[in-house]
C-alpha cells in the first residue's frame, strides 16, 4: 500500500502521461462544447435552473442516468431483446419492471430504479446485489478514518458535506474490511538479516472489559543491508515483561528474521532476555535520548541546561572506561550532589547503555537513539489524540497501520507533484517518514559494522 518513487526516466514518463491526459480531456471538452449538445444545459445553468452538486444536483442526476442506462443495457443482454421489441414474447425470459434502491455515492445518496426479469435470474454487475455504496465512497471513508476521524466524526462529515447518511455500524464494517490486509502485512515474510532494529512505543487508551486502560503500542523499524528502513510490525502490549516480548521475537523469527546485530529500544522489562533467547549474539542498546530524558526528569528547571552539558562527557566518551570516569566525576560534583536521581538512572541502565561506546562515531549516530521512530510517533500522536479510547487492541493496530500508509502516500503524492522541476528550484515536499527512508551515512556505518561483525555480515553482502 505504500507508494514508491522511481528514477528520472519514470519521472519524465509520469510528466508526459499527465500532459497527455490533460490534452485528451481538453480536446474532449472542446469537441463536446462545439457539438452544441450542451447549449441547452448551459442556458439552464446561466438561468440558475441547474445546481451542479448537492441533493438532486446535476452530478447526482448524471450518476443516476448513467447507472440506470447501464443497468438496462445489462438486462437487455440478459433477456436477449431490446425494450419494446415486438418479438419479446418469443424469448423464454422477459422484463418485469423495476424496484427502487438507494445507493450512497461520493456526491450524496442516489435513488435508482433497478430493472428485474421475470425468472429472477438477472444479477446486475454495475450495481451488484447487496451493494449500497458506489463511486469510491468506501475509499473515502477509509481515508477519513486513517486521517484520525472517529466513526462518529465520519458519520457527521458525510451528512454535512455530501448529504449521505451511513450508520456508524456500516462505517465500522467498511473500516474493518481492511483487517485482512493488516493481518497479511503483519504476517508478511521479512529479510533474514537486519543490522539494526529500532523499537519505540506509543501510549494508547484501550477498553479492557468495563475499564479503559493505558497500553503501549510498540512499533518496530528494521534497517536492511541497503540502509532502507521498513516498518516490521505493530504490537499492543497485552501483558507485562518477558512473556509478551518472547511472543514478539518468536513472531519475527517465524517470519524469517534469523539474526539481528543491534536492537535499540527504551529499557523495556523482559525485552533483553527475549532478544538473547531468540538471537543470542544480538546486542540490546538502550536509547541514549530516552535515557537522558529519564535522568533529567527530576532536575530543577533552572539547572537543566547545566546538567545536560555535564552529561555530554558521559555519552560522548571515547570508551566505557572514560564514560564511567565522567559519571563518577559528575556524581561528586555540586550538580551531581543536587541530582542523585540523574546518577542513579545512568547506573541502573549502565549495562545496556554502554554497548554503543565500543563503536566509532559514525556508527554511534545510527544506533544510539530511536529518533527514527519518534518522528513517526509524533505524526501518529496527532492522529490518535482525537480518540477517547480504542474498542480493542486490533483497532489500535488497524488505525496505526492505515495512518502510516496514509502519511507515506500523502508525502509521495506531494513529491510526485514536484518531479521534473528544474534543479535549484525550491522544493517543499517532505521526504519519506520511515517506510523506504534511507539511513543517513549508511555506507560508512555498514563498513564499520562489517569490521566489528565480519562473520555475521559477510554472508549477506
């Protein structure tokens, strides 16, 4: 569902296709206007007798006429004779009037007369039996849902904008239709090897029986051998600790992940043990940015800049020994004496904080923080903030997946509009958020990883 970009050759083709489409549409409109077929319609529009949109507007009437004409043509093909044919009685089946049906479209409700046959064997293809929506309305509803609107919001939006009344139950069913697609995505095969995986979480409110509880929706992003980022999956933490993470790691392994070099996360209970049980050689790295935030939590506002500056020698140290010396120095300093919690946070996380200190600076920049996901989470928080709570954990996964697809598609469309611009011209379209994004300075980082883990990386080069 994610949109992809291509090279310069395809960009030129896309631009040519747009120009050809515009030319064809313009030629068609000019020919229709020159034929005089629209003269009477134009006169009615000028006189204010025809409304384009809204209830019973011109667009609705055109949809009604077009659909009913197509349905009559289908019935003619089915019974084998044209309407009014004097030899109709010679055919084994015949027309049998019509029945009314209301269908919702992207421009409002349309009342149709559905033709039927005497034998009851006619099945329309244009408006299939049971269909109550046509014209891309389902896609519109899914798009609104992915943008963060609740079912109640969508119901009100459709009534107030296009005059279509669709029940909340129907809207829920429409959005639930993507559940199979979400499941397919969540279970898709993965690469056998990811040098780096980032893991971060969003807090969401989910109904649990008679209560609404805060739960963590974890998003995993993997970096493949080409430095391309991919969203590997979304999991809502149903229970605490190692049991949950053992299930997540087992699922990733079952989907094909045979080895991971480094997993960057925020001190999750039970996660390091689950990683080591699944991929024994993997390194779990605590996100340094999260660690700094936790250490600054109880620092007085007036001291925060000074404490932040004093912590830099710790996480920018040349090695673990130098980092420990810097922490000891901070602990006995005046700032350290006033903020013992800051020292405690670093000491408690020391074992998971120090692995990245063994790597050169270029590689440290890749693995020391989960910022790659935090930018995504910032966008997702804007979407989920309108919701009081989610009815289930599956609903959380569904919305987050749709939201990621929607954000990436929107950005891709904006970039597509700017293709073909002259070099040097200002571009405003944003790059990829996560999916398909290239990791900065990846070639240098990969070279350093190859030196540190030659036996594990060389088989995949």
